């Protein structure tokens, strides 16, 4: 019975911690959820499907075009014509051809044999689908960037709260000592009030930091596509305190999704220019038609005694002169291509600038974090020593206040340098086109 009792007690005590561990979200978990649930992902998937349907539409122009028609005409007044003299008599004769009712059912088919503009349009199917895939990839990269950015902001804000709570506890301990000294007349009330002001300031900063955590957490949920009412517990706090190493990398604009999208647009613009130019070439098609025709003067016989007819033939359409319309379209397409080429050259320089700046920023940010981390430890050591000296009566209150302010400033600098480091890390991953590998390696 005792063993069973202790077993139940162990399960009851361990269950909350197990549940918390199961519900803790790592950075990879948050990104993975966002890649499946954020709205832009579905939009990118719709665009990908739309590109597939556009490919089907382009191919449809080279497939047989079949249509059917049916008519029933009631000739209220037949058209008269005049036959020359000598056919039905010595004088010209006016006669009416046709019947009162005419029923016609027919089906026609046309198959393009050669149309270079259609062929060029079909060549654009693959680039169109590639563009949709690149848009989807760009969407994924943006989600990785935004989720990581907000995740880091939540983490750093939580670190700040931990530091501020430590400050508050230390200040409270000093305040308790000062209260005893004030009550015993050892110090002036103003000395106590001065420290009380610092304590209240720490409380205000702590409340502000908790508000910032809430706001950052809400932004993170939004970027993940997670319901705002759902609880979210982060689980990478220990790992994130160990700053990742920075590896030197070579810049290659071709790795960037934005560069590939611009190249894809150039390909499509060139194909569009070819398609317009192909409009000068002849178009050849085969056509066939089959139908049934009924002619009668009685409505009751309108759907009887049908006679069949059929035709086959070739149709050649040769463009001769269009008022220079196509020539103007070709020139516009050429200008669009050369403009895009020049823009791409500028884009490459812009990408290289962003990469160089990101490398410089990440190196400086890493140095700042390391320095500020040492400053926090050193400032805390000085503060603890000054606190001990003050308790022993060998250091004045002003030294204690100065040491506390220095410690608090060192903490603020550390928090700021930490968020700057993670932001610089994300910017570098984005500048070198490695956000997806960054996610896969988490």
C-alpha cells in the first residue's frame, strides 16, 4: 500500500512538469507551425495552383477546338430574287427560294497545325510554375525571419525580466536594512527615500518589461498563425544563452530568392517578346464540319427528313499589315527587358551591400554581447561587494547607489546588445539566402 501511495504521489508531482515539457515550444516548433498555418502560406499555395491552371490554359490553344450549334428558323417572309429572261420565260421572273422552316444541327472542329505565338506561350509554362515555387519559398523565408525575430524578442524580454527581478530583490534587501537604520536614527530619512525611489523605478521597469513580453508574445503568435488565446511557452531559453559561432561565408546573389525571382521575370519578359514577334508568322489550321439540315413548309415536319452535309479544309492566315501595332508592342517588350536587366544589376549591388553590412554588424554585435556580458558580471561583483561594505559600515550610501545604477545600466546594455546580435544574425541569414538551411539546422 505504501509503495502504491508513493507511486501515485510521484506521478502527481511529476505530471505538471511533464505537461509543461510537452507544451514548451522551441524555435523550430514555432517556425514549423507558422510554415503550416500562417495565411500567406495558403496564399502561396493558391498562386502555385493558379500557375498550374495557367499552364493548362496555354496548352489548350494547341488542342482541338470543338463546338456544336443548332438552329430553327421560321422564315416569316422569304427573300425574293429575280431570274433573268429566258430561264423560266421570255421575261425576267421573280421567285422566292427556300422554305418557311429551316432546321440546322452542326458540329465543327479546328486543330491548329502551326502557330508560333502559341508555341512560345507554351514555353512559358515552366517559368510560370518556377515563379510560383519561388514565391512559395520567399513566403517561407519571410515566415522564418519574422517568427525567429519575434521569438528572440520574447526570449530577450524574458531575460530582462529575470535581471530586473534580481535587481528588485537586492534593492529590497538594502531597503530593509535602511529602514532599520532610519528607525534607529542611524541615517537620515532622505537616504531611505532615495533608495525607495530606486526600488519603485525597478518595479516600473519590471512591469514595463512584462508588458513588452506580452506584446512580443502576441506578435509571435500572429506570425505563427496561432490563436491569440492559446497559451504559448517557449523552451529554448538555455540554448539561446549560448551564442552561436559566426562562420565566414562568400556572397553569391544567385542564392537569393529575390534574385531568382527577378531572373525568372526576365525570362518571362523575353518569352513575351518572342511571342509578340511570332505574330508576324502565318498561322495554319485544319477544320472540319458536319451537320444535318431539314427544309419544310410545315412546322410539324421541321424535325424530319434531315439531309447531312460535311466539309473539311485548311485555313492559312497570313498577317500583312496591322498599322504598326505589333511593331510598337515589340519595342515596348524590348524596353521592358533592358529595363529589367539594368534593374537586376542594381539589385545585385544592393544585395552585396546588405551582405557586407550584415557581416560587419554581426561581428560588432558579437563583440558587444561578450563585452556587455563581462560588464554585467563585473558590475554585479562590484555591487555585491559594495553592498557588503555598506552593511559593514565601510562604504557610504552614495557608493551603494552608484554601484546599483552601474549594475542596472550594464544589464540594460547587455539586453540591448543581445537583441541586436540576434537581429544581426537573422539579417545575415537573409542577406546570404540561407534562412531555409538555418531553419533545417535548428
